[in-house]
C-alpha cells in the first residue's frame, strides 16, 4: 500500500509542473500584450514634427554665481535638428554640472508631452549663454523646457520675462534657492516679470539684532537673530516695480512667457 501511494504522488508531479509553466507563459504573454498596447497608445499621442527645417527658440534664465553668490542672468537656446536620433546634447560653455544633463532630458520629455510632438527623429541641442565658470542645471529646468516647447511650436519666448525653477517629470515646477539674488539680477537686466515656483512667494530669513548693556566702564553686546518673512512680490514691486508670479506647472509658464 505504501509503494502504491508513493507511485501516485510521483505521477501527479509532472502535471503540476506543467501547470506552473502554463501559468508563467500566460502571465508573460499578458504582460507583453499590455506593454504593446501601452506603447501603441503613447505612440498615437505623440506626432512627428512636420517641418524639415532646423528650429530655434531662446528663453531667459537666471542663476546664482558659485563665486560670490550674486545673481546672474543669461539665455538658454533650444535648437532642434531633423535627421537625428532623439539625442539631447548640451553646449558646455560655461562648464555645467553633471545634473544639467538629467535636467535637460527631463525638459525634453516634458516638452514632448506638453506639445504632443515626438522628438525621436530629431536631435536637441541646448546652448547656454551666461557669465560664470560653473553652473548647475536643475534651476534652469523650467527655462529649458520653455525654450524647447517654443521651438517645437514655432513661437517666441518673451524677452522681458524670466523663470527660475526645476522641472519634474509630471511637468510641475520644483523649488530652487537664491530667489532674492535672482530677482535682483532680473530687475537689473530690465525684466518686467519674474516667475518662481509655487510656495516660494514668502521667504523666511533671520535679521541680526544687537543689544548693548553697559556695566561699569564696559559695554557688552549680545547678538541675536529674529525670524522675518518677506513677501517676494511685495519686495520686487517695492524695489524695482517688477511683479513676481508663482507658477505650479509648465502650462502656467507657457501662459506667461510664450507669445
């Protein structure tokens, strides 16, 4: 009886193994089909650009110097060349930090999604014209995206407006630093509109206070700091008559900057 039971169990194992294999194969086929459907859906959403010409667009950008923390204003130009391979290339003059490449690739993907146009058969060259030896790329992400969108659509970016902010994969504008330094640079270069990420319209800083106390012939000083809040728009309007607007996503930036 024991041997008979053992034989039955051994006979069931091959069928059980076959069941596992069938489940695996069916799962793989369904996953592949789902991927193909998704890929086809994305392909339908993005259309090829019809023009065979090289197209350009330039957007203002603003940064903070790595040498003295002063604000700097410059330009980023997007050049879209037909007959390419979907490459995103950067003109490294001045020298740009490695994170600039990632920011440029994100900017290109967001521009494709926003316009519904594919850049797979083009090469995108982003050139920076700004004074400085070393510049980081994330805070120029929104400006790069704006330039690429304008180039795709054959439109012009306002020459008297500037955006500072990172660009996220979902097209939202991310936070940056050095807002007041960048605002000063924008105003000094005749900008009439300064765009910043949503949520950064009020900045907190610490104001130094000095309290003196005289004891005998000696005067003692106690230095302490008091938290203060600046409304950026009020500040830029009071100082330079330049309005500051907060933006949530690239669609907001396009509404303000692309003509």
